[in-house]
């Protein structure tokens, strides 16, 4: 039977960095979820606009909406 090859320091270092990166990513996700639950941040997409603010239609979009409603 052959003997096991010893793991290199480079491989151990790579694995350690991957674990640290995953831990940081998980921590960021948990912080973001906590902020959403606390209501500290507003959703970026699909969120309500503050009172008095309106989104300007993209050029040509208004015409398409009018054409679409007449069909």
C-alpha cells in the first residue's frame, strides 16, 4: 500500500482563504437581512417612491403604452 501524500501549505492556505471568504459573505447576507427586517433600508428595485416623486418615462415608452391600451 502506498503512503498518503502530505497536503501542501499552498493548498491549506487556499482552503483557509475560501472558508474566510464564505464566512464573510454569509455575515454580509445576515446583516443585509437584519437591516431589511428592521426597515432601515428601502428595496432598490420595485420599491415605492417617496411622496411627490415620479419616474419619467423612457423616450418612446409612453407611445408604446398608449398603443398597447388601444388594442
